[in-house]
């Protein structure tokens, strides 16, 4: 079985570490980034990242902008967004190009692992 690498990006250290633990328990190799610029650096350094799992609402470069920048450089990269504001996003028109689905916060380990599997298949 090939271990797939997931890059978790969230400005909240607790959420970031919890997501990483959930994904590691599911058998994924995990890298962590606190913001968009750090995530882009990680993507540059690790060519085997299969999934960008990013928070939507972050200061500076938000998750949508991060995914846009990453997909320009790595078009095969899969994306999964996370936010605690799903209702607000659904109430508006789409915030631009979505490169993957959005999972609502809070999420549990089974929900996260199942969504990651769907995105990576």
C-alpha cells in the first residue's frame, strides 16, 4: 500500500494538529503549514503531496487563493477545503473557482478520512 502525503494548512495550531492526528490515524503521511506562504514552500519542497487540505478563512492568503496558486503550479494536486462558515459560503454565490469540496468544521475522524478518500480516488 502506498502512503499518500497530505498537506494540512490552518492558522489555528490546535485545529492543524488535530487534523494531522486524524489523518495519520487513517494511514496518511502529513505535513503541516500555518499559512499560505508556508504551504507554498512545502509544496515546492515535497513533490509527492497528493492533497492540499486547507482552511478557507486565514489571514493574508486565504484557502481559496492558496488553492488557486497551488493549482497553477501543480495542476494534478487535489484540494479539500475546511471551514466553520459553510452556511455563509452556501448563502452566497460560489467564491470563485473551487478546486475541491468543502468540509464543515467541526469534523470527526471518520468524516475527514472518508472525505479525503473521496477526493483522492
